[in-house]
């Protein structure tokens, strides 16, 4: 969907819901709680951290989307922070799947009554994932991006392990990181499984980014694979110009 105005409206809704989710992670809008009750505890949950990335990336993409609309552009796709947006998409997709499959109970009534739960576990993740599927420029993501998407989760695991080692009676945020119950060996097994899931999901999304429509047919395009960054438009122009000069010289 190339209409930039449609994308702008969609992203405004996404940013609003994401902002609500971020605010609710601070636990200051519940009965009996206020600003004085805020603690650092919200920083130990991967769900929260991944939602902070979603909000930040969504605001950046929306900002450039609005600029293009007011500059008179009618159609196009996202042109900014492709790899960071991709990495964030993988992060929040794993957050969504882990919660739905391992941690939450979507078949219970309480699951659907909790506004915070819905906003940062379901609605904001789904909207952000759809933004990538619907509005992201094709062939814009590095082939290494799925591997890079494991860096932030691994830093998070190291962060939790340090907290667990330094803070007496530390409450681990997730059962698969609980060294007291699983031991470091058990945690390592779970982390390895999750890293494999991150990489697998990442490459599924990367392959999706390589699907194009040409001459009315849908196909996978694995030509001109990007490595660490997307080439700039002027690089494409320079390469094309060089190719044309070579062709002319060959004809002469």
C-alpha cells in the first residue's frame, strides 16, 4: 500500500496506542498507585523494553512520513531506519508470540480485560508488525539484520543475569531466565532456543522483504542483496551510469 496519507493516519494510531502501552508499563494508572509508587522494576521486563523500541521507531518513521506528505508526495514506502525497524519488528514479534504461547492465557476473560496487557502485548505489537508487512520498502533490509536482531535480547539476558547475581532475593521476570529454578545450564538452553527462534523469524521476515511483483507476477528477488546498509539513490544512479558507459564502450 503506497499511499502516504493512509500510512500517516495508520502510524498516528500506532503511535497513540504504543504511547498508551509505554505509559501503562510504569504502573502509575492503576487504582491505589501513583507517581510515588514508580520503581525501577518495569525495566527488568523484556516486554517493556521492546515496546519502548516500538514507540521510538514508530515516532521516527511517522515524523518522516508527515514531512513527505506535507512536501506534496502522494505515494511511496518508508525510507528511513530500515534495519532498526526490522530488528524492532523481530523483537516485538517474539514478545507477542512468547506471551501468547508461553506466558499468557488468551482463552481466559482476564486476558482481554487488562488494558495494559492488551496494549503492549497484543495491539501495539500487531500494529507495528503490520506496518512492516504493509508499508516497508522492498529489498531494503540487510541480509545480516536477522542476526543483528539477537544482539539486544542477548544484552537483556546479560543484564538480568547481572541483576540476579548482585541483588539478594531477586525476582526473575520470566521462568526461562530463573537461575534459581533452572540453573545456568537450564537458562542457557532456553536462551539458545529463543536465539534460534529470533534468527528463524528474522529470516522469514527478511525473505518476505525480498518478495516483489514484476510483470504481474509475484516472485522472490535475491539479486543485489544488501549487506550492512541500503545503498543510497545516488549510488544506484552512479552504478547505472557506469553500466551504461560500459555498454557503450563495448559497442564501440
